[in-house]
C-alpha cells in the first residue's frame, strides 16, 4: 500500500525520542526502583472545581457540536485576559480554540508554512517542533541557543540563517527545555528581522503561569508594530494542571484567525462545549495551583544546582520558569544519551538526553522538576553518587 510523503517527513520524529523514558517505564513495571525525571507533567491533580465544572456542563447538555472558532464564552474570557496582560485590545474573534497547545501549533504552522518554505526555531527546542514544521512540507532551520546567552534566541544568530525561503520564526517563551525567558530587547530585535523579511512570529507561551519569582516576561503580542504578524499559542495544560483535558488556543490578528477558520473546521469543527465552559471558568478565576507549582519547581531547581555545584563536576543551568532543569554532563566524558542510559542502569534515575531536543544539547540532559520533594532529593543523591563513582567529585 502507498502512503503520502508525510510518512517519510516524520520518520524518527515520534516516540523514538523518548526511548529512555520508555525503557525506564518498563523497568518500573518490572519492579525496579526507578525515579522518573523524564516527563513534564504537573505534580498536582486538576483542581476539583474544574472537573466539577466539566461534569456540570455535561449534565446540563453541553455535549453538542461547537462553534468552529471555539465557544463564545471562553473566547471572550481569553480576549479579556490578553487585553489586560498585553497592553492591547483583543477581540474574541482573534481567539481560536483547539484541543491543547500542540493542536493549536499544528494548525497555525499549517496555515503559514508549506513545501519550499523554511521555519527557524531555537535549538534546543521542544521535542515535537521539528515534526510540526516538517508536517507542513517546510524545512526546519535550527538556530543555536547559546548557554552564554542564557539560551535566549539572539537576533544576530537568526539573521545569519534567513534566506528567501524563510517564512516564520517559532519562539518558545518561557522556553522548554531550558526555562529561559526572552527579554524585551530580544523580541524587539527579532521583530525587526520579521518586519524586514516579512516573516511570521509564532510564540508558544504555555509556561507563562510558571515563571519564577523575580523573572521578567514579555510576549511578542505586546508589540503593536508586530500585531499583524504574531500568533501566540497556549493552553490550560500547565497553568491549571489539566493536560488531559486538551484545551488550548491561538491568538492572532483578525485576518489570521479568519483565514485559519476553514482549516480548523476541516480538522475539528470545534471542540467540546463542556471543556470550553470549564476553560472559561479557569481563565476567569485564575489558577489555584500555579503559585504552588512555581514555588516548588523553583526550589527543586535551586536544590539541584546547589547540590551538583558543590558535590560534582556537573553544571546546572538555572531555569527562570517551567518544569525542567538542564544539566551539562560533558565532564563525565559521555554525551547526554550515553549518560542517561548509564544513570538509569546504575542508579535507577531516568532523565532525557539533551539531543532529544536538538543537536546543540548533545552533552546535556533534561531533568523534570515535577516529582515530589522526597523522591527528587533521592534522585539528586543518586546522581551525586553516580558522578562521584565516575571521579567527578569537586575538591
């Protein structure tokens, strides 16, 4: 049987990146003592008030077909929130709802890129970005994110890679996997490039509610001169500990969302009204769980950096937001993949190889900050012991 060319474009971009996680899960099922620091999932359940809201909406009959843009109530709530936070007025028709950030990003990318185009994205990047870009037929152009620049995308690095085929710049702020946050000057410089070369800016902002105390945040949506070329995506998956509800959205210009409607209807013809009602409540009331997650993740990142900095030759990049910390393991003489498998086999701690998120992180691993304090401290003890067995202890 014949398949479309998308099969080849996406070959190797799915589950293959998560082999360490799959092996660790198999070991745990077999009874081994394994601490999973691979997946970023909230460390608390979805608030009961939200699940009860979804149940109530279902009991009230909110189970029919939805508006192709998303239910009016949740779009109004999101327009009001973005108007309050971005310093510009947003209309509900500038919002389109999708099942999660991933679906929103896929739809947006399909609307702006196609075969023959190039899309620039910082390297490292979230694991699905290459697939989302290549699904359109476009080519991904990785722009190295430098540790010495705090893993923030620098306009000078992007500018060197722009060609006549470049169609868009995909940003993540706060960033996954590094936890870096773009500054006003970073976005302004990237915006000037976008204007000069007529590029779209797509901004994944799903970690906005998980920014650590004292760290700044600005969205490309706040720049009035970029209003016609910026599209942001987000969801309640992280902010409200509700990843399984698959409730996300994109925000862009009226022209963009009007153009996206036909694609959205072909894909989905709207998402679930009862989830939309729950999401509207979540947006209007704010998150009851985000403050606690922010505090816990920041504290765990600080503990990790302190312990590994004092007791090993491993170097931790302190995140400014999000659910992860990056660790430079090059002092072991292993790359990130070899280190991850060795740590799992010898100490039962599962971490993600940095190369799963881009070639520039070959000597790094990503650790999730989302397990409880006690198992996280246990994991650090095991990482320290593993490093010291490799004679990486600092005098």
